[in-house]
C-alpha cells in the first residue's frame, strides 16, 4: 500500500532541527522513485522505477465500503495528498503484470547483469561492522556466508547500513556503537556512546469483526487461479478487502492536526472447498456468511519502546521492548477507532443492505464489560493488540545538539566516520502511513548525499 503521510510530520522533523527534511524538501525524492499510473499532479512522479496504481479489478465490497464512508460524511481521497483525510481505494506498488513491485525488483534485479560494481550476496548474515576504535572509523563489514564461513568486506569510502529498524540498531550495538551502559556489561568495547535502540515506535491497532450475508466463493478457486496465471486478472490480481483504507482524525486530535487513525479492512474468507487443505477445521462452509475485520490503527502513537543487546553473540536476537500503549492516550485513540468502525458497520445503509452484523461475542478477557461500551473497547485494545510491521526510529536522525540523535542530517552516524544508516530506523517520528514510501524516500536522499560527497 503506497502512501506518504501528512506534510506536518516532515515539517515537524524540520522544526526539530532536521534542516532539509521538511515536506517541501522531501517531496522531490518521493516523486523521484514513483511511476504513478493514476495521478498526474504536482504531488506525484511518473518516471521512477516504482510502479504505483490502484487495482484494476475493484471488488463489490470495496464499492460498498466507500459508499458507507460517504454516508458517515467522509470524502474519497488520494492517500498521498499532502494532508490526507478520508477514505480511499488504496494505491499499490504493482506492475502492469499484476505482480508486486518491491525495492529489489525495481532497483536491484534490473542491474544485476549490467553493473560491474554491484554484487548481491544472498544467504549471508552480517555479524558486525569493522571498526578502527582509535580513529572511530568504520572500514568494512564481517559476515557469515551460506557455507558458514566468516568473511570480511572492506570499504574504500563508507559502509551504508540498511538492515532495518531492528537490524541496523542491532549491528551498530554489536560493533560498539550504542548506549555504553548496555554494552559494557556484555563485554562489548564502547566505540561511541549513542542512544541506538531508543525511540522505537510502531503502529498498533485492534479489530472489530463482522459478518456479511453474502458468500465469497469466487475469491479462491481453481478458476480464479487459472484466470490470474493466464490473464493476470480476476480476484487474485488484487488485495481483497485491503483495497480500502482510510486516514481519520480521532477526537483526541486537534481540528488541524494530521490523521491519527488509519483503517484497514481484511478477511473476506475464501471458499472452503478449495481452502480446506490450508485452513483445516477453521474453515467454515462455503455457504457461510463472509467474515471481515475492520482494523483501526493508531498511526501517531506517543508510546516508545527500545531495543537492547541480549548478548555480544550476533546470532542471539536482541531484546525488544515495544512498550505498546504505555500512554493511555494511545488507548483512547483506538477506542475512538473501534467506535467509528462499529458505526460504519451498523449505521450505514450500504453495509446493512448486505446484512452486516457485528460479532458481539465478547473476548474472554473482557466478558465482564458490556459489549460496545468504552470499558469494553479499552479492554479489547489491551488484550487484542496487533502490530502493523511499521517499526521506526531506533537510529534517530537529528542535529549534533540533540543528545538522542544517532545520525546527522546526511544520515552519517554521529562522531563515527565511514558509516551511514538509510532505512526507517532514522525517522525521528514515525510518518502516519504505511512506511514503504517514506523508507524509499530516505534511500533516495541517501543516494543523493553519497553522490554529493564522493563526486
């Protein structure tokens, strides 16, 4: 799902001292990667390697959800508008062949045979950065290859760390770059004391389940599989109920603030005659009502977690404390989202025409509360919290004056030579959207900084 977040997120980075990272600064780098097939406006690019488009096969349930949203007063929007607020048939990173576009397919695979300066090592696990501690300088990486042999690669200029929110922080700390109070007890020599692993942010949500008095026996069948394989069309050429999404402002946000809730829709269970081998006894009969979920997600959380080393052994996973919902306000945002989801299902003619019925069976931990009350929703949020794989922030970008910053405004690790970080870990605060487009924007900016440094 392609979206960028509200302009105020990036302008907030700028207000916090990240000069060159305001919305107007980063917009050209969003457009640089984008080849948008639907929108041809000043906010979009049409020449980049990432193909972005709405699904060509819009499911009837998608149309129904959009109609229901209009009944509640929400407009249809472009999710990548500078100030998105409303419902949308979401754009996807998808090729004309109806296959998913990823950064490897867009940036790496087209050049594997044509660029002599590009080699991709698969089945390899980087174990640490090679650091000259006296000079506080990184000069390469150590890794274990697919044959379990330890190897080294040295860099003539610099190392670019793109291991992700967990991986980048883990590697820096294994290499002595991180909180001294955490590294020393594990016997890791401290090269530079930085707040690596702090500022962990994540989008979390809950869900409301409902049934529709329709069957969906055409979504997963041999005919549908054949249609996709032969013609790249049909229900398998798209993302099902995930076609619909929304950015909304809860009652906890100010009237001019960015959206703090994103709605996702999923479920729409497949025909059990075909799904039984995979779904087993959990699969209901094909004639049973379709089951769907509305998932409100808090996309501007206040709670922050952390990542710490568990061991100096690079194959021991780090300790991750997500610290979800530590701020009560994060719970309140999700309660508002669940109330809105309930209204969407029960109070709109569009969904009632399909016999939409909320599953009112209380979850075990919350049965002492009346269904649909705020105490019930709060209990549901606490016991049925779902992460969105939208982690961010563990190698925070910031000026030298920020004691919590790990990288500078050109993504170079503070007070360590020869290493940059270019992934979602550098976000000072999390964009209020799916993070793939902002992550690619950071990579495009990193490429720009590197070229300016060395050419």
